[in-house]
């Protein structure tokens, strides 16, 4: 450190212009470098030739100078390169003897450099003194303030709505671009203009100015003040104003920020919407009235406490009341059919007792004694006075009830026709099976006659035991013939359907017995695969036997038309996958084409030259009426399969 000071002192002596010995004696007494080192501001002293004469410790620390820099210029070492930018100003100061200032940047730091001339006692300038004041923080705060100002300005100018800052006397101080655009003013034209003078018509709303004055006095904002104002070039506009007080710390001036929102379009849209809503309401009311007229439905409300009843026009038309007359319960009761008065009275009593919705039908007896059927439904609620009120609708269902009754009559007639057709089909089937039936009857009758002759023979031989045996056989044959006749009588008898529990296999065997002779006559082998232990089904025995008989007759006729080949008929039963039983009739006939597998069940469709095409259609109707299904498939290698399923009796074990 001693060496540094000696060098520095030498440089200082050079500036003084004296000899070294005298200077050394003086500096030993004054020691100016010690004085400079106490200053925290960097100081550098340059000679007239801009060589570094001396510097203090702060300059060494901040600028990176060292003792070796004494006697060098700014170009001699990189550490002095920053001083090179100040050389021209230093020469000017040396030449003119006047101080100068310069901005100096060292990396991220900023300095303000005071360049002062240094003169000897005779006034000759022998160098300059550079004082570096660090202004980095100040420059940063200035830059930040500029940035924030520009940022705020950008936000204000990009804001969609007009913004203005008013002084305490409500004059424009500053505003954004949207404000100037709205009022058609330039920045200069708007500056200082009173709020009252904006636009063609003044803001003379006393409430607005009063609120602004109160805000400036009490620092309280206000929101959504709506004013109508004539804006130059835009006509009358509806504006919403919001205001906020602006107070800067350390400033006594009071200002206010006012924002404008032009809601003219919204107000116009709302007005148009209200107009449309009114129009839509009128249209809705018209639609409702027309819908009530078309659907014969009237609406009503009934306040239980006062029995006040309000009804729509259609309600008046249904009850045939004069429009405008006050509807009362007594007036309604005068229209109730006498037989339905107890029902109506019970409904009214229950409605009065509790808030319970009701839904029921009753009849009206009109003054001309005609009858109407009315369906009424209502919902109980509480009105604004907490009183029980029913809101409901009454529909005239007279036509529906009459149509339903006509439909029921038609269904009964249809059922009667179906019964007639089914009966005719059974009679026709019996006609087709007449030869087989005659054989089934003749066989036991012939056996009875034979046994009777045998009994007579044994009577002559006085052998009573053999006579008894012959007579028993005669009785048995007679009973058998009687059973066949009973089955035929039951089959062709016209009786209503009767649902009984029955064993499907037993019913099938009875039908097979009637057709056995026909099969034998045509050389057809009839085989059965009847599953044992089938559950009991519930159905009409005669109708189900009619289905089986039709399927067997069709199969026999199909096989009979074959010239050669197998002539077989298989009848099988079993448990269906759907918890029921199935019956299948498989033949070895020519079969049915795939396109006709469904058509064969259509009414009047037939492949026979003398057929009506009703048999299979009737069969499907019978099976579906029993809750089953009938369909046809192709058999391999030839023939057809007609199969149907039937549900089991509910009490039958599966």
C-alpha cells in the first residue's frame, strides 16, 4: 500500500508541477490520497496528456484500476478502455476550462461523470478530475416508471371502453383513444374540457354530478349510473358510467377515473327482445287456445278456500257455459251426470281434505240430454298466500270413448268371425278326413257286430261265460266307436274357446288316430317322438288339435303328390328353450321354397289348386292367441318342418 501511495503521490506531484523533493515534503504533510480514499465516490485524475495521474480506492474497486495504470492512457490496458469514451470531453474541458458531464456505463452499472478542470496556482489547467456518481438504481427506477407509464398507456388505449381522468372540477385531464373516438375529439381538443360540455347535449344529469362531487369529497366510488346522451355523429346513446377516485400519495390533488360503456345496442336488443317476447307470448297464447280447441282440452284453476274457479275458453265450450259467466262448483255440478254425482262429490271431498293430485273420468249430461265423457287431471299446489290451489286440465274424451266402444264391438265381431272361420276350417278338415273317420267308426262297429254274433252262438251252446266275454268285447267296441264320435262331435261343434290344463301328447295322439287310415291309404309311414314328462300346458283342446290336424293333413297331401322316394311323416314333441313345449310336424314332401316360408301363413295364400289359403293363417292365429309361435323351415334332405311352441301352465312344474 505504501508503494501505491508513493506512486500516486508522484502523480499528484506531477500535476502540481513542482520538483519531487518539495512535493514529497508537502504530500507527507497533506497526504491528498488519504483524503481521496475517504471518499466513497470513485475519483480518477488525468494529466493534460490524458495519462492517469492518480485515483482513489473507490475508483480502483469500481473501475478495476491498479498501480500499474498510473502513467497510462485509456488505450494502454483493457481496464482503462471505458475511459476512452470520455477523452474528447476531457480535452474540451482542458482546453476551455469549463466543467462537463457525461453518462458512463460499465457493464450493467450507470454513472454520471463530472469532468472538472484542475489548474495550478497560475491558472494553467494541468489535468482533469473525473468524479463517478453511481446512478444505476436511479436509472432503473426511471426506466421502470417509463415502462409502467407506457404499459398503462397501452392498456388504456387498447381498452375497448372509453376511459377518462377528470380533475376535481370535473375537467378532462387525460383519456384513452376510445374516449376521443366516442366523442369525436382530438387529444388537444379534449384537454381541459368540462364533462358537462362533452357531445352535442351536455351531461346535465344532476345526480351524476352530485355523485362525482361526493366521490371527490369522500373517496367513495359509484357504479352503473345510466345516462342518455347525444354523442356527436352518433345520435342519442345510452351510456353506463362507473367512477373510481384516484389519489396519489404525497399529492393533495383529487382526481377521478370514469369509464363509459355504450349499451345502446344492448338496450335496443333488449327492447326488440321484449317486443318479440310480447309477440311470442301472444302467439303462444293463440297456439295454446288452438291446441286446446283441437284437443278438446280446457285448463282451469280452483282455489279451494274460496271455491274460485277460473277456466279457459275451451273449458266453457266443453261445459257449454256462456262466456264470461262466473264458474262455480254448483254450476259444474249442474252438468254432472246423475249417476256420477257420488264419484264427483267424493273427489271434491278428498281434494279439500289434503293436497292430493287427482285423475279421474266422469260423465256430463248436457241440457239437450246428450252425454259427454270428461277426463280430468289436476295438481295441488300452494299459491303466494299459502292457500291450496289446484291447476288442471279437463279433456272431452267422448269421441275416444265412443271409438273405444266401437273398437270393442269390432273386436268381438272379429273374434266371432275368427271362430266361424276356425269352425269352418275344422268342418272342412273333417270332410277331408271323412274316409279315415268312417274307418275309425266302422272298425269298432264291425267288431261289435261280430262279437254280438259270437254271443248269440254261445247262447245256443249254453256257455254263459263265453257269452259274457263276447258281450264285454261288444260293449268295449261300442264305447270305442262312441269315443270317436264324441271327439268328432266336439271337434266340429261351435263352442266358445275354453282354456283347460291338458297333456299335449294325449291331444296329439287323438288326432293321429283320426288320420291313421288316411296315411295308410297313401302308403305314408307315420312316426312319433313324443317326449315324456312334458309340463302341462293351458289351452283350448279343440283349437290346438285343429292346428295339429291341419299340419298333418297338409303333410299327408304334400307327401301323397310324390311319385317316388321316402313317404314319411314324423311328429315330435319336447321342451322348448323358452320354458314351454314344442310340437314339430316333419314331412318328406317337396318342401316350401325359402321365399314362401313366411307367405304360407298369409290369409288366402295357397299352393293348392282347390285351397282357400286360410288353414295356416288360422293355425298361426290360434297359436299366437295361446301365447305361442308357429313357423316353417326347410327339412333336410327334403320336405318341410312346421313347428310351434306353447307356454306351460303357470302351476306346472318345469
